[in-house]
């Protein structure tokens, strides 16, 4: 993160009125959940969509979110109803923030969840007969694999380019072609066919160490741009500009650690 961005965040934090913002009372080691809830609360369009909810559908999480957001606007709030709705029985077990971000959105009403929803088109082309198969699917998060760069800095823009860059599969990784009726070498690729209003990126900082036979965390620095002109990074069906707003930082190992909501890691339209 560059010096100008740090100074901008410090100035913004200095101008906050402490009494305008309230925290969450954890029933245990649920910082992963609290951080997500703070991000969703601070995402104004999502918060307003939840507050407009009049449905009594017991399958959605909107009533619990609506109650929590109302409490957060006045004072410190408790998350007991939400942990129960999410099926969290052991509040002293550390869990993954990204997993529960997606779980909350899956349980939210379509009107609220659509703010974070995008669509990807995956394309597979047989290199022999040129037959192409397309499949589309919705996503909440784009996972970017952080590389072990030692003393170098990982670039989010380059990570996005790598995510959407096509690749060739061959040898043992050949895929079955219906037209050829056998496994063939093929080209894989994907493109974003529907842009989410809020684009959420997940930096995958763990890799498997074959010598130690376990996952290890990568601690390289990450360059996160203040604005992201996606048409300069990948091909989109329409032009989009996302601006840096907020996010979640993780100070964890695989077994222990904590999550923190902060300004400056999530990218939003």
C-alpha cells in the first residue's frame, strides 16, 4: 500500500466521530464473522436493501441482519441470533471469513445479495476439432492466488490478469471432447459476463509446502490500487471502474489468528 493511500486513510479516520460507529460483542472467537458483518453494514446499498426487507421468509437471514444493523446504528450489538441462524455451535473454533461471507450472501434475499453477485463464462476449446463448450456460473468472490515472491511485491492487477488468462491443458490433464469422443488437448479460459456492483477479491495467501507437508502462509507485500480500471486488466462486456473502499485483513496461521475490518482492501464499483 503506497504512502499517499496510507495518508488518505489516516486523514479519513481522524475525521471520524467515534460515537458514530459501534462494535460487535463477540460470543467467542468470532472475529471472522464480526469483520464480515462490519463490511456488510458499511456497504450502504446492501444495508439499505436489508432494511427495506419486509419478508417473513424464515429461510433468509434478512430479519436477523436487519435487527443487527438497527442495533449497530445506535450502540454495540450482539451477534447471537446470527450465529444461531448460521449454524455456528462452537463459537471458540476459528473459521474462514470468506466461507461465511458467501454463506451470508446465499442466505440473503436476492435483492440484497445481487449487489455482490457477478457472472463468469468458462470456455473450453478442443485443439483438434475446435469445438467450444461454454458454461456460465455466478460468483461472490474472485480468488487470486498470491505467489511466493520473496522480497517482491504482489500486484492485484497482475493477479487479476493471471486469473483471466487462458491456459492450455495437455498430457495427463487432457479433457474429454464430445465431438472427438476421446480426451484431447484443450484451451481453457474465462471472462466476466456480468459485473457485480461490489467486486470482492480474496487473496489466497496459503500454499502447500511439499517438503514440510503442510500449508504455509505467504507474507509478501501486496500492491492494492486505489482505483481499478477493469477494462485495462481484462475484457468486460461493459466498462467498469471500481474504487477501493473497505475490506478484511487476516493475521492468521491455519490454526490461530484474528480478522480485522479496515478501510482499504475491498474494491467497489
